[in-house]
C-alpha cells in the first residue's frame, strides 16, 4: 500500500537558522509531489510541486526552496528562516483516481 | 484549472444532514470533483470524488448536476466530530498543481 511520511512533526527554530523538512512516499513510483503551507486559521498555500526527479516548480517567491533528489523524496529547505516562515507545512502526493494524499504535517515555529 | 467557490462557514446541529455546495463554473470536460476534510493540525483527508450524477460512500454523498458547474457534498446525520474545514477541488489532470480555495468551515453544535 502507498504511504507518505513527513517529519519532524514539530520544530522550533530561531530566526536566521536553516531548515530542512523531508517527505518520502512508499509504494508508488514517479508520483507528483507537493509542498503546502498553512498559516493559523488560514487556507492552504501551494509552495512547490514536482512532477519528477530534479523538476521543481515554485509557486510563491520567498526564501524557501525545494529539491527532489530521488523519485520518492521531496525536501523543503531554507538557508535563513524568517519569522514569517512559521506555519503548518504539508507534503502531498497525487494518487491516481483517488485524488491527493497528505502527510501528517510539520508545525514550524520560528522564534 | 477550474476555480471553485464555496461558503466560508456553516453551522449545523448534531443529527442533521448538512449540504455544502461548491460552484466550479469553468470546469473542464475531463475534470473530476473531489472533496477533502481537514481537522486542525492535520493534513486534508480525501472524502469523495465524482464526475457526474451521484456518488455515495460510507462517509458522504456527492451530487453533481448535468451541467457539472456545481456540486453538493452531503453529510448525513452529522456529529460533533464532523466539525472541520471542507475543501472542494475541480482539477484532476495528472500534471495539475492543486490550488485549494479557502474551504468551508463547518461547525457542528450539540
């Protein structure tokens, strides 16, 4: 069966520190992968999506970046976090005929 | 990529049937309609998907009229645990990026 793993679940980082969030998918190959961010009480904002290894599309200009070094691995990074980067980060992949499956999310607090 | 519009919030009572309507006036011929449910601090969860007429599963029903410009998610006999945000999505092409609207915040009262 297909599963999606996202970690860590929570993270507290100081302003200016780097960030690396990882998402991996099991049980499928060549999935479309997505990173979303959700501010408290707000909707989901698409940050990046990838249709294959090394292929990254950015939706929102910011100090975040994404990489896809392997078929089933999607990484969200930042060199220097800002306070405004705080939020709930979600990874998702597309599951044919049944829509999209989301990871459990990472709650990032930048202090 | 069909833009969707749905009510920002709704209130209902336990045991009632709740219907949430979403409009997607420019839906493409090959687009499916998918609904998701999101609880606080969790990722959205797939509820139901349909293309036309009526689809029913163990959680909900989805009604889609012939012109497919809208759809209605029906939750039978809601409980307090159905309090969540519900999102309607229209695109289902493989390479489409998913754009979520603001969803409908459903609040179930005792």
